C-alpha cells in the first residue's frame, strides 16, 4: 500500500465538478469525488451520457474550473502551476475534429512541442527527435507528409495522440478517443493506449462508451454513477455487481458466458435442442437471440434437432404434432419468430 | 528499419525562394508605380532623380519625392497591414471569411475618423496642430476598431455559427454607418466633402507627418503581431487544444486584438476604408505557400498585401484619364472574385481558415 501511495500522480480531494451559470446557482454539479491516479495506470471512465464525464476530464486538465474541492498534481495544488507548467505534466486529446487546411501531419504533431519551444516556436534538434519518436510510437510515419484534411477519422485521431505524445507529459487525458471510429480503428487506438501505459509508462485516463473494450483493456474502471464513482479493476466491479447500477432501467446486462454486454432478452418460451456439438453452438446462439430459453432435453413442447443429411445439415423442428425441416438457421428462426410465440 | 530513415518534412527552401520571387515582383511594381502618373517622367530619369536629385528638373524631383514615393509607400504599407490584420482575424475567429471590413472593424475605425473629421476637427485645423491631429485621427480609428472587435468577439463567444457572426458584423457595420449619417447631417459642407473623399480610399493625400505617424504605428502593430506568431499557430487547433499545450488564451487574445486594431485603425484613418485586401490576401498566401504556419504566412501576407495595393494603385491611375479612380472600387473588383472562390471552395462554411 505504501508503494502505491508514493506513486500517486493525481489526487482528487472532495472535488466538485460542474458549471456555474449566472443567475442559476450551480446549474449542474457532480461530486464530491475522492480518487487517486497512480503512475502508469490505464483508467477508463464510464458513465451514461450527460453525467459529467467530459466535465471531470476537463476539470482535471484545468480547461474548466472546479466548483469545489481541489486537485493535487504531483503533491501540489494544481492551481500552483501556471498553464505552461501544467502543459508539461498533462496533455489532452479530444474528439474535436481539427480541420485546418494546409497543415501537415508533421506540423500538427510538432504543435505538441509548444510548451518547450521559444517565443517564436522554433523547433530545436531535441524537439525534432521528440516529434519523430512520437510519430513512431503512434505508427503514423507513412502519414507525415499528408495534410490533416486528407486523413481518415482513425488516422486523424492517431495524429492527435502523437501530438500529445510529442508534448512528452507523464499524464495523457483523452475524451472519448474511440468515438466515431470503426471497429478496427478502435482496437488500434486501444492497443496504442495499452502500449503507452505498459511500455512507455504513461498514465492515461480516458472516457469511453465502449464497455467491452474498456473491460478488456483498462487496468482500472471509474464507473460514474449518480451516487458517486465506483472504482476498481474491471473484474472487481463485476464481482461487486456494480455494472447493474449503470444498467438500471436500461436493456443491457453482462453476459458471463461470452464476457460481454448484451441486450437483455425477455424469455418467451423454452425450446429443446439436440444434435452434434459443433452445430448446436451456433443454433443455440440464434435461438437465444430471438428470445428462447434453450434446454438440452427432449421434454419441451418445441424441439429442434440438428442432423447432417447427405452433404448438408438440416434443422428439424417438432412442435406438437407438426414437424418441419429447414435448410438454414435463418429459415428456422424466421419460422419460429412468427409462428411459435 | 523504417524508423531509421529521417522524416522529410522541411520544404523551407521552396518557401524562401517564393518569398524572394514575390519581393522581386513587389519591387518591380513599386518602380512601375513611380513612373506612372499624369506628369510624364522618362523611365531613366526616375532613377537619375532618385540617386542624383540635384541634377534634374526640380518639378520631377517634387513630383517624385513629395507625391509618388509617399503614395507608393503608403499603398504598400496599407496593403501589408490590412493583409496581416485579416490573417490574424481569420485565425482568432477560426473563420475563413473574417476580415477587417467584413466584421465591421473598418467601419468602427471609420466611426472614429468621422467623429474627428466631422465633429472635432475644427479645433485642430491650424497648421502646427496637424501632427497632433494626425495622432488624434489615428487613435480615434484604433479605438473605433477595438470597440467593434471586442463586440464581435463577445458575440462570437456565445454564437459559434460562422454565418451568424458574419451577419452580426454586417449589422455592426450598418449601425456605425447610421451614426455616421447622423454626424454628416449636422456637419459643415467642407468637412462633409473631406469625409466623403476619405471614404473612397486614397493613398496620395497623406502629409509627410501623417506618413510618419502611419509608419510608426504599423511598425508597432507588426511588432506585436510577431510576438503572437507562435500563439496563432497553436490557436489553429482550436481553443481547447491551444490551452492544453499551455497557451494563455486571455493574453493571446489581447495581443492579437491589439495589433489587429492598430493595423486596421491606422490604415483606415489615413487611407479610408479599403475593402477585400484583409479577407483575400491571407487565402492567396495559404494557396501559394501551401502552409498554415504563421511564420510563413506573416511575411507572405506582408508582401502579397503590398503587391495587391500597388496593382490597385496602378489600375486606379491607368491612362488615358488624368484623375484617380477610387482605390476602394479597384480593390473590391480585385478582391471579390477571390472571396467568391473561397465561398465556392468550402461550400460548407464550417471549416477553419
């Protein structure tokens, strides 16, 4: 525990976040938050829309003032740092699309060196090597001569992360770094974040709606709920059944078998399923999807048997006295959906 | 390995070559401007007059030193100042259509001038007071542009939509014109004529003292501008990213607004409201230099702005007529096609300069 205490890089003390709107007293607040970030952590911040994830990240980055409490950065109150000093400790990546014409990728990444360059922003030899290693870490070397507007969303996001890497800060804060990205790009960004925290020792706090990704990649999850932030390894939170609170009044549930989050299904009927194991697996998946509880027995009113017949497979459905044969899972589920409910 | 290769990104040589080329063009146009005018001075004699002023016709000497050189210089200074001011506004408002005239900044400066010319100038019409009067005129113009700039900024912090801000800029401009019309209604005829001629734009009417005042002011404006080059580069990525790399937004805005007000105000005070240079030239610079770096665009705008107003001045005194066309009309006819091109190019006007 002592070892952990020494490694605290950011400490939130009774932090109240939100907006003070003139006229309305504290139009929106959330807190108090008491949490610590340890050096090298990869933390995923999860919560429903509008609960204040962005506000929390922006408050820690000091793009927004806290409503109350304080933030200790490396043991000192973060307001004792000026903005230039702060920029050497925390860097920020958002989903904001920066559409500057005529700005090359290399120049964009080099803007991350701003806290270190002189009044004219002249890049020294050291700055160039910093930029190049950021470019290599983010694996965007092939993009350096391109203009920002020529990039895909995923490429642009990697460039913005490279910019944060060139800023050379121990802490990187990212607001929904995987939003708007397709699945492969999301995993690429997450792989990059994982490497940065594991190999480069960066401390990363990011918000996301990608529960599955967060569960598999993050060291720690901050689960932002109405009653406060639940903190722990993804498995800790599963163990403590914390996710149920997030999904209160929502159709999602955690499916232990597949280790992921699924839409809750209302079970309409039970169905019997038999056959060789390799065929049963996918058939069962399909039957569950359309709302059946699948039993391996023969006692149900409706039963499906999967058999191989000649060169193909057929699905035999027995419902009472009726017996039907289907050539594909789709045909089977289509029939069940409209005839057996 | 791939990572061993150095990254080629520096195209500095091509950019400095372009700058020299443009400088040569500017110098050529400056020379052309010196030999053009109602009084015929042979090409060779212009240079003889410049370098051996004692040996030529005193009339030529007078025409060159008292009229043509100050006029050409004023045109260059005005073009440079307006172009840089437009560049700064497009960056800080993140708006490709921002410019001193579009957002009503020139009108603000015009109101300052109108107040001085139409309202108070009668107190300063004495010869000795001319120098002071020059400063009063220019300070009034600075104040006018700064007030409108602050108003536009205050609105743009609440309204993010580019079109709305442009419309508001036009409204501010109209409000200012309304005030000016009221002033005109109550002013004497001679003052009125001075004011109307001023609104047409002119580079040739500056006294030596006024040219001095203009030179000092523009030099100061450029100095402040140079101080904010790095800040403007950082601001390209938007305010959130700019602050996250350590930019102090407030002091940056103050610096950039200060130089924009000085540059626009000074030129407008003495040369009149000259439109479309501030909005068009920065885009021309971006197009030619293929860069968003203000360390490149700043000198680029200075030279291109000077070139555009030298061309405008040449067109405005084109033979056969002996009189000057209003410079304002010429810059509008040159600048508007470029502005239309900008609008057509980024049809969705949500993108950044």
